[in-house]
């Protein structure tokens, strides 16, 4: 996650510098910004794939547990429901 923040921070810097730069320097800064933006998009796509995959694994594990322990799952769901109801009815 810190890699993404670093890449995005680096991508923001060249456009800020291009405001005062002209000619060849502006072109270099623009290219740098586009390269860093492409890196940020690539990293974000990779993170998205990882998060979706881990979410699917968690869903499958939860489904397996619920099928193996149906009464425990009902008890847990009821307990969470009661707790949520109590928290929502507090004033």
C-alpha cells in the first residue's frame, strides 16, 4: 500500500513542475508523469485482483464452515443480529 502512495505522490510532482517549465523540460516532466501514472494504474489493477481473490477465498471458507456447522452458524448469526439490534436501539 505504501508503494501505491509513493507512486501516486511521485506522479503528482511532475505536473506541478510543468506549470513553470517550458519546452523540452515540460515534455520530459509530462513523460515522467505519464510513466508514473501508468505504474500507479498497473499497481492498482494488481491490488484489485489480489483483493478480489482473497475475498473469494474468504467467502468460500465461510460457506464451507456454514455447511459443516449449520447450528453454530445459526447461533452466531442470531448473536450478531441481537448485538446489532441492541447497538442500533441505543440512544
